[in-house]
């Protein structure tokens, strides 16, 4: 059964994700993630290699209820990768607890411009251990 892809606002995502281990945030930006901030605790699956890493993503998020994708603006890469992930789960019949596949409205740029917390660590992957002025989700 195909999962539909819906959108979520930055404020709603912050409320959903804070302290909730059943929500995964997937950043599909490419090289810009390396020099820009990111959402604390998010996973990086670059859009350039996304299709090849679908099995890895399915394993990494198999115990998550909600998987939220974003790119810089969530106009192309974020929605495309979310749809690709939904199709992958449906076509391969992967065992997954994922019920909701979402895209962050306005992407990372909108998240940051709306004053939501960002992480500037260089950890790969981000461990979500941002300093107090950069809270983790």
C-alpha cells in the first residue's frame, strides 16, 4: 500500500519531533549541508546518492512512525526524495513502522528564517548534541 506524502510546517515539526525518538528528519541537501547549519539530529542522505541509499534509509528509519524530508526550499529535492522513499517502501514491501512520510514546508531555509533551532556541529552524522543555544530535537 502506497503511503501518501504530506507537508508539515516548521512549528508543527518542532512540536512533533522534540524528544520523540519515533520521528526522523532526513536532510537531502547536497554539499550545502557541509557549510550551512542543519536541524539538530537530522540524518543526511544527499539527493545525489539518494536512490542508491534507499535500502540503508529504510533500515535506519524502520522503527520510526514519521519520516520528514527537506532540502533547502523543499520544492524539488525534498518532495522528490519523499515520494521515492514512499514508492520504495511500497514496491519492495520493506517491513517498516513508518506511517507518515512528510516534507518540511519551505525547507531548511524556511526553518532557519522562522527562528527554529539549528545545529552547526560538524559531526557526520549529527549526533544531536548541539550546544544549549542550538537546541537539539
